[in-house]
């Protein structure tokens, strides 16, 4: 049995039959494209090549320098701003904690101290001497005064000039303090007016000093002694802490004075703001006035 051939009746041989089949183009197989991943290094290299291209326009040198100087100034400004914040706010916060500790320390010393002697003796440098109250600067204004006026002492509170009078003694009880920062104890010292009380507390007594001048007119220059209640001087004018303010350093005192010294103007050490006061009466015993003299409520 033979296979049926549909072309047999057409009189065509097999060769002719296959010639009628059109040629088919060979199939083209596209190779799969590789995955493309973003390469940061390649991108940076491309950018660098573009920057190095001869046709790219470069910034003038003055613009490059101006940008550098501008960035430097901004950085310097931020550093200065941070320093100011630290000096004005952070140191005040830290000083408040130190003053609390010093308050506990001095009261403990007073409780443990023997009976006071007729002639008071200054404590060692760095130790508490007294407590300063200035009602004009606040009903609760109280600062522990340390012996000495180096930065180690002034960073903690007002300091007593070594060698000047002690509270209540003839001579000049001279105290220094920062105007801004480190607790800012004398920030508003310029607000003190003639007649304002400045009260110094010791282990067994209160001493009331009053700012020199005329309370009625506010004139600082009317005291018969010639000592002004307030003045601005150069930092080199040390006569303000002489036994008699403004007098000779070795001269005999003509009364019992108190002097506050601080920087002026605020945020500057170019000059010194000075406040002079004179002792108003004798010591007030703590046994008679344990809560302080009436002057503490003035303000």
C-alpha cells in the first residue's frame, strides 16, 4: 500500500511541490538585556567627567573665595552665638546650684562656729564670708560672698577684695561681681538709688549700708563726704576700693563704707560701674532680729 500523494494528479514531482512553499526567514532570538543597576560611583565619575569637559564654564575665583568667606563667617557666628548662650544662660543656671550649696555651707559653718570674737577674721580665700541682701534687686535677692576676687570665686558669686574692711568695720568693705553671666549678681546694680539699703549678713549680726546721695532728688553727688553713690570709672582706677573711696590706698578710713564693683556697660569690660554706700547705724544682733532688720523689706 502506497501513501497518498495529493500532487500526483497535478503531474508535479516532489521537487516542484516543495518549491511552492515560501521560504521562512530564520527566527531571530534577542539576547536578554542585562539588569542595569545604579552605580553611585559611576554617576559621580560621569559628573566629574562633565565638570572636566572643556566646554563647562567655571565660577570666577572671586565667587569661590566669597562663598568660602561667607561659610566661614556663618560658622564663626554660630560659635559666638553658642558661646553667648553658654555665658549668659548656662552659667547662670550652674551658678544657681552653686549658690544653693554655698548657702547650706555657710549656715552650717555659722551653726558650728564658736562664739564670735571681738575682732573678726577673714576666712581663707575661696571660703564663704557673708551673705549679701539687696532688696532693690528683689525681695529674695541673697548671694553668698566668697573671700577673694579671682575668677574661681567670681564664677560662684560676689567676691570680697582681700585686705579691704570686713562687715561693720571702719574702712571699705569692697565687693566685686559679674554683671552678666556666672549668676549675674550685679546685673542691675545701676538701678540702685540713693538711700537704698544693702544688707550684709554675718554669723551673728546684720549690717545695713545705704547708697550715698540724696534720696529725695536721686542725686548721687550730694553726700558731704564728697563720695558719689554711683560712678563710672576705668578698670585701672583702684582708688574706689581704698579705705575711704577715692582716697589714698594707705590712708586712714574716715567711715565704714561698702563698695560694689562690676563691669560696664553690660556685655563689656571696658569700664567699671561703682556703687558706694555707708554704714547706717551699728550691728543688729540676730538674737534680736532673727529674720533680719526692717531694711530687708524696703525696695
